[in-house]
C-alpha cells in the first residue's frame, strides 16, 4: 500500500545536512549521531503531482523508437522530457515521436533546449503548453555554447514571466546558491541544478555546492540535471538528499540503453533509501566495529 511520509518527518528530513560544514561534511565529528528518520517514503510531491519514481528521463538520441519505449518502461520513470525545438526540426516525424512518448503514460516535461535568450524561451514555452496541454516547462536558457552553461540572468527573466503566465517552471540552473535563490524569489518552486556540463558524463563535479543547496533550501525539490554519466553518480546525488535525477545521454548512448535504464533506476532507489536510512559520517581515524576492551581473548 502506498503511503506518504508524515509531515513532521518531512519538516526534519534534511537534518542529516542541516549543519553542513561540521556534522555532514567535516570528517572530524567522531561521535556524530545519525538522525532518526521515518520509514521510507514511497510517494513525493513535485509541481502539483504525486510521484513514486525519482528518475526523470530524456528522450533524445535513442537508437530506435522501440528501444526508447523499452528504456522508459525499464527506468520506471514517471516524467519524461521532450525537446520541442529539436523535434519540430524533423517535420512530420515529430507527430509520431510525440505520440510514442505520450503512449508511455509518463508525465511530459517539455523543455526549451536550444534557446539563448529569455524571449526565445518564453515563446517556445507557450508553444509547448499549447501542443502538449501541460503547464510544466523545463526552462533552459543557455549562456555559453561551449559548456552549455545556463545564463543565470536570462533564466531569471524568463522564469519570472513564465510564472506570471501560469507555468510550473523547472529551471535548469547553476549549482550556485544565490542564483537559485533568485529563481525562488520570482516564483519557481522546483530547481534543477547541474551536476556537470550537459552530456559530459563527469558526474557531480561540485558535490559541496549541491550539499549546500540541500542544506540551505530544505523545502525545495532539487533535481540534478546534466552531467550524470553512471549509476554511481545518481546514487551520490540521492545520498546527498537531493530529490531526483534527470538524465538522457547516459542511457540513450549506452551499449544497451534498456539495461542501463534499469541500472539507473536501481541506483536512484538505493541512493534515496540510503539517505533516508542515514548514511554514516566519515571518520578521520579507525573505529572498531566490534569493541574488544575488557573481554578475554581466546587463542
């Protein structure tokens, strides 16, 4: 039976990272006590919807439509992203692609990939809402063609307007606390900080920044977007207390995308379960798991 975590636990769920410098990442708290957490939460809320999966999956670059369908099923993902601009470039084939994605039963999260100004992104977001009938939009405004780094200034401008226009904005943003706070100030309720440059497979290049976001923004859903290369990267993100992972290339370009989708699904589930169980703090020195002081040693 599906249950939702009690509110009192939800309020204190991030106690593991609350004192980030000393208790969570300092490696010097020899006697740090793990917080008591509620049993595993099987549902969570984001963008006005209730989900069980924390895996958001992209739909570009798969070897075939059949493999894409099988990968979505193997991933267990309940949210899939679609790039409206890139798909419209394929003309009449776009309709068939959109129908295939809708048939998966997952919630659609259209994105504004390829936009470099707030104006472009706002226009594309309105087109996506009309085409897909959803107020959800993954907002991407790229500031650098080499790194595909988000433009924090254009991003905030676009987000502010789209929130006013009634969108549920999922901004692809930097892992910078101040930039993220500005997005929250204009009405965003979800943040999607990058782990590394898009498609790089580098994993979490700055886990300290993500840990800080989690500690300072405890009530905000945080989805790591971009740079994830292997299931262990996803495990790390969920162990830090982030709420989910969005990725595309790591599955689409795998030798066996379907099996890789399942591997990520298991990794994400394991990482979340580990966070809820309470990951032990690191130690500077050895601590015997079986104390022997005061006991006779039998030879």
